[in-house]
């Protein structure tokens, strides 16, 4: 589980990211990010019904993404809010493949050191 200060939680923060955030896309994942005024990065995850109709599959994918971001937090540039959005192919990825995709997304966004 990600610690509470490392999560994007407020509705207005999600809306700000969707409206004003920059986007990076891969085949199975997308990333929206925007600067914040905090000394650490924050993450949010969106796994919708289009990814899978089964809640257990969506929840497993979210848990995996949280675990990956918890491991990567020390290497992510501080001061950014990030939302990772999944697409249909993301549920078929193994954990190492998903981790590689997240690192690739953050690298393309120049947020990974």
C-alpha cells in the first residue's frame, strides 16, 4: 500500500491533472503528470471497467501498480502528481512487464532518475 501522503486523493486534484497535466502514452498504460508544491511525488491509479468487467482483476492490477510505485518513489523526481491509467492489455501483463512499462512511462516523462 502506498502511504497516504504519496497518493492523489482529492477530486479537485484529479480534475486538475486531467485538465492541465501533460500526457505520455504507451500501448497498455498512460501517464498524466503535473507539478505540485510538495517535496515528494504523488500517484493515482485509474483502472476502469473497460479494462475488465471483473473487480478482482481491476483490483489486482491496482495493487500491482501501487507496489511498483512504492518501490520506484525514491527514484521519481519530487514535486509531481502522476496518474497512471490502464488500457485493456495491461491486465494480461506480468508483474515484471508492468514494472518495465511504468519505468518506461516515467522515463519518457523525464520524471525517473
